[in-house]
């Protein structure tokens, strides 16, 4: 049995003080708490071979967002009489070393359903149990425990949003007060020989300021999350009337949605607190929208995907994933690179991809447009390749939600109307006929007349010359003709669906090869 008396609070996501049951439990009945964050160099340090600044797994914007969030957490902990301990290394090895060296009887961390954390946590939990250290790992990243919903459904995840809503009902904690304020955290104990550092700066991690031409406008941290939440909720009418499909994906000055996703991803904002605040607004208005389109409905989409992902082996792959249609996607790296590097020649698509690189965030329908274009709409590139690009560059990159939405957009699961394709020309034009969004993110097209801004290759040479943008020289020609490519994609999707039906989903590599 452990002879320790303190607690180790292991932060990973859940980078907040409010509604943090693991931190609360760690602080209770003890005189010492070690609040720890482990920097995994693989996740944080520059990869010189990556296609854009950042590490192998994360773009520079998300790394900066995380550092902001850690600095904010450290500052909040200091106000409570503690501080954040930062260590570098492979997380399970660092944890085990700390459990060995420090005076610890309780190990507390937020439960995480991502496969990466499931594997890591099992290792650490096994070690702690063998050492007689109590482990407390509550569910606080999501509104529901996905395992409970799956159990209610006879051991299988519900595969539609409506079925999920029926099973989920109102969360059990919904009307109880959440711990919003924590008045103090016991001080840090003796750290032995561990080399504790401060929250590093980007420079200390090996990045140069000039690595990125423009940083995301969104700064990380709990303080910013709560400020943003208050700001979003202050307009009660807006909250009450929120209807996701009606938002404008081209809005870049006054955004159509909350942009709370990166804060929810890192747990700077508790989804439960967000949910309760929304319910409070609803109580004080005459009428409000409902799921799936309301703001509460958005949080429930998150829960839906968390539940399905947790109950579906190989959720992040086509092969071996029972809920995923087997489709003969191509591996055309040239087309993939054109999409990733905003060189498709379709300004609407390219502007969104520039926003992804510069901001790490785009509106949901903008994500729809580019995901559809890459996969079943035009290029027929494998959704896993697009998923990887989003996973690295989004500041809200979330293993579950990202995979879930790529499955959806590629018509591989959840949504099957592959004949409904987003036009890379008319979809954006509907919201932004003047093309202001394109002019902002693709300044090379800023002087293109509005008649041509969505299809600049159709502009006469004299117009291109006047706009100082010659198509094929200053801005690319379209990589495919949308009319031809989308017809071809629909045909291939039809054949693949028929094959999946005929073979009852048990489609081999050989079967797919015949369709290519
Ligand atoms: P709001 O509309 O203000 O919604 C509030 C919250 O609800 C969001 O912050 C988010 O946590 C949740 N939410 C909203 N829409 C969805 C949805 N469709 N699925 C699940 N949860 C949702 N979202 C991520 O958080 N991380 C991702 O990695 C991610 N990848 C995506 C990939 C693709 C291809 C697509 C089409 C969508 C993806 N989304 C992802 C979902 C969605 O686009 C974002 O959650 C949303 O745009 C975030 O902006 P917001 O916070 O202003 O959303």
C-alpha cells in the first residue's frame, strides 16, 4: 500500500477550475496537491517535415492555444494557492515516475474516451492500483457517460441522433448546482528530483515567430472561454432563436456561431456548465428553438458522436468499421495536396482551406463544403486523408467529433444521400454574392468583379488583367470540372452502395479494386 498523503491531479483536457470534479476530489481531505501537465514532445515540438508549421500531430495554432490554456490554468491555480507543474516526456513514463517519487495517495484525472487516452490511462491505472494508490477518474468532458447510453441500448450505440435523444433524456445532474468556484487548492508538495518547468513559450518549444504568417484570432484558456460564453449568452434572443442550418458560413467579422468548440475540446469550458447556462436562458424567454438545430442541440450532437465512437471499434477507419460503407476512394496525392494547400482553383473551397490554416476554425457549413468537395462531391479522395488534415490544423480538433463528421460528410455513415452535393460555386454565392469572404482569405482575388469571383476562370482575359490576377498564373485553374467530376462521383457512390448492399457490408479489398 502507498504511504503517501497527497494527491496528484493530472491535467490533460479539462484545463479549468470550474466544474472540475477530479480537481475538487484531489483537493479534498489532503494537505498537498500536485497539479501536473505532461508535455509530450511528439505532440508539441516542431516537425520540420510537416506540410505547415507545427508538430507531427498538431498545427502551430493549436499548440499556441494549448500553451495559452496552460498559462491561464497556472495563473488561476496561483490565485488559489497552488501552481501548475509542467514536466516533459512520454506521459505514462512521467506519470509513473511522479507516482513513485511524490507523496501521493490519490491520483485524479478526467475520464477520457479517446482510444489514445484509454490505452494510456489503463497503463497508469494498473500501475497506481498495484502501488496502492487510489484512482479517481470521473466523467466530466461530456454531458453523459457514453457507456451508460450504450448499456441502456442493449450494448450497442444508437446510430441516429433521434434514437440517441430518446435514450439520453435529461442528464441526471442537470438541475443540481455544479461547482463553479473553488476557493483554494492545497499547496504543492516536495517534487523530489523531477525537473519541473514553467509553461513554455512557443519559442522555448523551438518555434520561430515567423513560422506562421498569421495566427488564429482565438486565444486559449478558461478565462477567455468564460468571457466568450458570457458574451454569447448575453444576447438572449440570439440564443433562443439559434438555428444551426440558417447560419452564414461566410461570415468572418461577426461569426454566426459561438466558437466555443476549441474551449470545449481542451475542457477550458465545461460542457455541463454551458448546458446549464443555455437552459437558464431558455427559462427566461417565451420561445426557443429545439434540437437538432438549437444550441443545446449542438451540444447533443457532440454527445451523440461521443457515444457512437465509444461503442464502435475502428471508428476512425474505413476498414474494420462496421458502421462505415466500404467505398473505393482514390489515393490521389496531387489532388489531396491541391485541396490541403488551397490550390483547387475553386475560390470558395480555397478560401475555406486558407481559413483553416490561418485560424484553425471554420463555420460548420464551410467544413461541410470542403469535406464534401474532397470526398464524394468532386475529388473522390479518401475521407481519412481529409480527416488527417483537419485533425492536425483545427484548433478544436477532437478525435471523436472530427471522425464522426468525416464519416457523415463522405456519406460513409449516418447520412446516405450521396446525390446531394454542395456546389463549390453556388453554395457560397447564396450567402455572400459579393465574395467578401473570398476577398478576405484569398487577397489575390480581391479585385475580381463579383460576377466572376466564384468562377474566375470564366472571366475574359481583359477582366483578369484589370483585376491583376491571371488564372493559371496568379491563381490556379480548377483541378477538376465540377460538372463532370460530381457526376462521376455520384456514379461511383451508386456502384459502391450497391456492392455494400449485395455483400451485406462485408466488402473485401479485391471487391473494391474491381470498382476503381
Ligand atoms: P456552435 O454551433 O456554437 O455549437 C456549440 C458546440 O456544439 C460546439 O462548440 C461543438 O462542441 C458542438 N457541436 C456543434 N456542431 C457539432 C457537430 N456537428 N458535431 C459535434 N459537435 C458539434 N467540431 C469539433 O469540435 N472538433 C472537430 O474536430 C470537428 N471536426 C469537424 C469535421 C467536419 C468535416 C465537420 C463537417 C464538422 C466538424 N466539427 C468539429 C463540428 C462543427 O463544425 C464544430 O463543432 C463547430 O463548427 C464549432 O463551432 P462553434 O463552437 O461555433 O459551434
